[in-house]
C-alpha cells in the first residue's frame, strides 16, 4: 500500500542533514550551555550558531531570538508577557488564530483584560476597516497570524502593524506556518514579536522561538536560572535548537524551489479536483487570495471531512480535516465559520498540505483514489438514505 504524507502543515519529517547536525549533541557532546568549562562553552557556541541561523531565516538579529520549547509556548509568552506589561485593556486577536493564541488571550481576562476577536471576510482576510474601528478603544496587544494553518491565507501584516502601532499597542504575529513557505522578514513586517517553530520546516519537535523587538518589556512565563537573557529560564534543549538552526538554513537555501515545487503540485491537484467537480460539487476555501503555495483546503458536498480523511488513511494517504493540529474535536473548523462558511459545508473540510518530497506521480495516484473513495462514500450515503 502507498504511504504518502500530505499533511505538512501539521508537522514535517526530520531532514537527514538536520539529524546529522543534532546527533553529536545527543551522543557525545553533553555540556550545559551555562557551564564555564569546555563542554559548556561548546554547547553555548552551538546554541549561538543556531541562533544566528534562525535569525538569518526570518530577517531578524540574533539578539532578537528567544528560544522556547514549541510555538505554543512562544505564543503564550507573547500574549501573556506583552499584554501583561500594559495597563489592562483589550487584547485583539483575529477570529482565525490557532487556539494557542486565543486561549492565552482569554486567560488574560482573569487579570482584567478584555479579549476581543477581529473579524475576517469570506476570503479569510482580516477586515482592516473593522480592526481600525476596534483600535479606537484602548488596546494593549493585537495578534494576527501571518499565514493560516488551514487555508494558507496570508494576511496584510505590515498594514495591520502600522495601524496597531498608531494606536500605541503591541503587535504580535504567529508566523509558524509562514516560515520556510514564503519570504519572511521580521524587520519589514514591523511587528514587535513573531513566533516560529522548528517542526514545520523539517526540524525537530521541541524547539521554537519568539523573535522579539529588544525595546519591548515582556514578563517571562518561566522564572529560574535566567537563560535566554532571563526571558525563558530552563536549560536549553541543545540538540533540538541545533536542529532548528540547521533546518532554518536549509529552508533559506531551498525556499525558491520549495515554492515552485509545492505550488505546481497544488495546481495539479486542484485541476484534478475540478474533474471530480463534474460529478460532485467541490467548494474551495481561501483560493481567491494570496495563500501559502503548498496548502489546499476544500469540501466535497455531503461528504464528512472526518469520514473522508479516515477513508483516505485506509488507502495510505495522510491528509487532515478542518482544525487539524489543535485537538481531536469534530466541531466544524472555527476558521471556516469565521469566514461565513455554512456549518454543514465546513464539516466537509479537508486539508491537503504538500511538502518538498512529494511528487507529481503521488498527486496523480491520489486523485484517482480520492475520486474512488468519494464515489464509494456517496453510494454508501445513498444506500443509507
Ligand atoms: N500556530 C500555528 C499557526 C500552528 O499551525 C501551530 C501548530 O500546528 C502552532 C501555532 C503551534 O506550534 P507548536 O506545534 O510548535 O506548538
């Protein structure tokens, strides 16, 4: 049977070169980066080298990179730490954020903050006019993701940052899905803080970073030995950080070929979906605006997304339904509901996210399987009716 992975927005396999870079730090190199001896100093050098690689991949200075254990931690740190340094007022986050942005914003309500959502339009883009209106009330922090994990839709972040700064609030962006899939430049985006994560770019799980403007006062989540300039205590995960750095360097080198390759696969896939469309109604999401090159999000009329995902899994294809990588909830995707998609259609959502190692042959075979599975499920539904 095939075993084909089309779920790269959830996580990606560790690259061999990344693993090679990590192995010494898992075997023989055992120093703690805070130790003064040779072992400690070489671990420190490795972490600092990785910091430079990460900074280079996202248009930041090394001094702006704060390593964390995952994107979720970096988002919690940004929301709680930055808002917590302003007088309690509103925290605005877009209605399509990952729960690791919305939930800390809601948690801040216990400290007197008010968490409000920013609406998106039917294409999944932040409604700038509504945001401007919302920013007339005192605001501590705005958080808008650069690219959405489900639709791949890319936001006009620099414009959002400008409006937010004009309102004297902090602006944070979750760029976890953007890293490696599009040019990324912290300085050009003009945000105060930006989250990135290693395991989305063929790096290991267990490393991520908050890129932070040094002028921003922020409250740490973890207090302790004072690592990461006192902003994130805890002994650094040296092997994972080294892997994150190596993965960032590869992502920069491969950026152009990644974009053209995954975009071509998606084009082939979406053209193929149109043929299924001759028989069955397919709704595409986010395809009218600029989106990540590798992401395709769609629903086939009267077919449950979860059911189709499981049927495809049995045939050896890994794809995701709406709201993947957040929980095992079967609720329709909050992203699609925010875009005004009808709940029944949203329940049919399936996400295919391609990666650099996928091939045109895999896509062609997948289209045949998808067609067969959809027709089989339709027949089952007709028999049951
Ligand atoms: N933000 C977005 C947009 C994501 O897609 C994810 C994970 O899927 C995260 C944050 C969380 O990152 P991590 O898995 O590193 O905690």
